[in-house]
C-alpha cells in the first residue's frame, strides 16, 4: 500500500471489513489529520454519495427520492415548463402537476400531457439463505430486496455526463422541485 501509514491501513481495513458510517467517518477524520485533501472524484463534497453507498437503507432512500424527483421534473416539462423555478418547491410542484388535492396523495394529474405512470416501489422479504441484491449490513430486522422504478422521460445522452455520471452533482440544486436537493 505504498506510502500509507500503518494507522491509515488499519482504518482502511476496518472500513472495508465493516462498511458503516461510523468507520467511514473515523477514516475520514484520520485522513484529514494526515493532510489528505477532501477532493474525491474531482469534487469536494461526496458526503451524500458516501452515505448512500455505506448503508443500504440510505441507498434505498436515495433511489426512492430520485424516482419522485424524476416524476416531478417530467410532469413539469410535459406541462410546458422547460425551466425549473423557485416557485416549484417539491410540494408546490406535486400539487400543481400530479394532484391539486392537499388532502390525499393519489396520482391524479390534471393535465392530459402528463401521460406516464407513477413510480413503483416493491419490497420482498428474504430469509438468510436466499440470495439478495441489496442487504443491510448486520441486519437485526430482516433482509429485503427492493425495486424502485420510475417511468419519467429519463436523461438525454448529452446531459448524462453532467448529472448521474458526475457524483454529487449540483444538478439538483438547479431543479427546485427535486426533494433530493434538501438531503432527504
């Protein structure tokens, strides 16, 4: 492992063997004490990416948020609003494009241009013996496979490098209807 200190190697091994947020934070604090830069993959803030990857629960929440963000953005665009604006908070966008009734949460678009299905979220409980695609580390409350699927417009080939392929991009900060920008 080259020029790494024995403490760095010890904390790296600990994090790899037990990938949890506590171990990641210990490793990060140690690396900062040894003057390593926080810039990872060309960006300074990788906290949400690390959090989502370190614990599967957080990864599921990220994927569910992404599905709803994609649905709100698609509904906005199909309704004729090419650009997001500050008036489109997640709540305002959901009420304007997907259901004007504040008293329920049914999928009820009023604009006939919004012609795509709502996101699907499915959970399958699994036993210890079954093969899993997603597994909580040291689960105490069971295992589950989760499917999150949205039916929105997707991302154009031209925009892809500036969004999903750029970890922790600022793209959500410019999409006011995206709940993901608030760290949910």
